[in-house]
C-alpha cells in the first residue's frame, strides 16, 4: 500500500530592497504607484491569488517595513506571514530570508522557495505554477526568455572608449527573470559554501548555486515578455500602460442554484435596458429572483444624458426596495464619420450619452452602492486601445470608460464599492445593426453571452478590471489567454467591438 507524501510548503519571498535611485525617486521604487496601486501591491496580489503558493515573506528596504504593513493590512493579504527588514547587500537580504524560512520546519523537512523581485509586478500565474511544478523534479529553477537583441562583449581601451571583443551566439542567450525557485535545503547549502569565499558577492541566487554547487542542475522555465522589471523611468510608463490595457478573464460561472441564491432579494438597476445587452442582463437577473429596474429611452422614457432623470430612477428603485446592489450602464450611441464633417448636435449627443451619462450615473449611484457594498458595471469597446479614423468620438469616450473604471475602483475601494468594465468584441446588438447593417451569421458575439458574463462579474469580488468577452473557438476548448495576452490581442484587433 503506497504511503501518501505531503506536498512541501511553498513560500514566495518578495525581494523589495531597492531604493528607487535609478528612477529618480525619493522613495523605494516598489512603493511607486502604477495603475492606482503601489508596485509591490500588484506583485503581492499575484502571489496571494496563486493556488500553488502557501505563504509570502517580504524583505523590505530598511526603514520602510511600516509602509508594507499598511499595504498588507489595507489589501487584506492573508498569505503574508512575515515582513522583514532587508540587509545592506543582496547576500545579506537572502540570508535573512533563508533564516526566516527555516523557522518552524521539522528536522529533515524541506520546503520550496520562490525568490521574486518586488518590482516585477506583471508576473503571470502560469510562470509561478511552472516554477512550482519544476521543483517536483529539480532542486533549482530559473525563469528566462530568449534575447531578441544581439549581445556584444566589449573591452575599454583607455580614452578611446569601448570596442567589441566578442559577439556570442544569440540562439543560446537568454534574459534572466524572476522568480528563481529552489528547494530550501539547496539554496541554504549554496550560501553556506559561499560564506567561505572572502570575495563572495551575489546579484542573483541561481548564480550562487551555479558557482558553489556546480553539480546541481538549474532547470530553466520559460518566462514571458510582460514580466518586466521596473528599474528605469521609461519602465514606469510602460508598466502603467500595460496595466491599463490588461484585461481579465471572466469569472467562472456558478450553478443555477447559486445564481438564484446570490440574486434573490437584490436590486439591480440597468440603464440602457430597453434592448440588446442591457435588456438581456435585466431579464437574466430577474429570472434569478432579483428586483430589476430596466430603464431606457424607448421603454421607460429615461434619458441617461439627463442627470435629473438618472437621480429620479435611482431614488425610485431605492424607495421601493430599500436597497440598490448593482448599477449597470449599457447605454451608448455609435456615430461613425469624419470629425470635420460632424455637426455640433452629433458631437454633443456622443459626449453626453457615452461619457457624461456614465459619470452622472456613477456619481448618483455611489451613496446607494456604498450602503450595500455593491458594484457599478460599465462598458467599453475594443476600440478603446487605439483611436481610429472615423471613430474619434466613439473610441475616445470608450477609452474614458476604462480610465473612469480604474479611477473609481481606487477611489471607492475603502467604501467597499466595486467598479468594473466589460469589453465585448463585436456583438450583435440593435445599435450595431443600425450602424453596420446585417453582418454574416456567426461573425458576432451574442448579446446573451455578454449578459451572462456581465452577471458573473457583478457577482464576483473583482474591482478595477476590464473583462474581455470573446467568442470561444469550440475546437480549442475553454482555455483563455492571460490578461496581458488579451491586451495584446485588443491592441492588434482592428475590428469594431460594440
């Protein structure tokens, strides 16, 4: 009879000892805000959400431990078990981490450890899982990607400057990333051997194993291009833009019983509920027991561009049910044409309906949603990633929805109000048919599918996210790309999503 062997504990060690000097900051770069949160908070969120990670230890720059304690407390990270002040050198910082990791282990017990740079906030779950899986077979694991650049080796000749001495074969060159993963016993032994070298100085942990434990093979896991390190001023801009463009896979659908349990007794207000996605959301939520107010120009005479009518609609829903849990705005207009040839009335309509109305709906909804810790759900389009000819009004207002979502989710986080944004690809709606006429069957996403995903998002704990809704290739299964791969797809997509 085979004996069950328990999986070793897996700890992520976040190395956050940088000072921010290279990006010209007076604070450590890991505390710099990108996409509304400190860089290290994004990094911690990734490991907090990783099923393969059991706990997290943070090694923070001297003097800044209280800052991390505040971030951890506010975000409610449950896996962060220790926050330790880092050492004066990388060597000392890692040695402190190894010492902390050994606490609580029984004699002979081993563990897995992943060392990760705090300033690599775009790490994917796939890379984390691949590292942990690799530790089932190997004692040391690195993460790397092929070098797209030609690497040259130079030598300085006095005042004449640098000259090339060698150009290595690029096909064998890789750019190292983190995490670097080890069996705790292996990295501990490497540092013990290295301690006997008076000239020992490490810039990364795999190099310590390579030099001092040469018989230990170091397996390489494929990294990805998004796993960039924020070290230069331009990196701050690039990372911020990637976070803005990144989209999130829709939450898993729950059972019919769960939908009913979660929605019964809840109040849902849908602006743009006369037809299309809004109508489908309203009908779906109502079928699961929610009290739904489906509001639209052609049904209830509600004009979203009129703040008084928005206020009245919300007041009525609250007066009749005593609560508002979810507010959805699918209302929008699609006007295509060259800006120089567009009249003032058309411009004013586009701005009022597509931009000012969501702003007013958000402002009016806040007091109700803060009572129920509810959610505001907005809608964008694939055209938000890049404005295109004859779509200047539409694409610019849809880009504004993404910025509004991200800003309000940060602004309202302390009050427990969630804000998200749905980004459907080209969808079969009356608005689209009016703009483009009949299109080939099967080429468009159904409004019912977008409505179902919208409901899943409303019932989730997500906030501040852009959620892509795309047609799934039935032959490819239900697998979805990572958020940043979806972002790239959106950037490359030159078709119109509504």
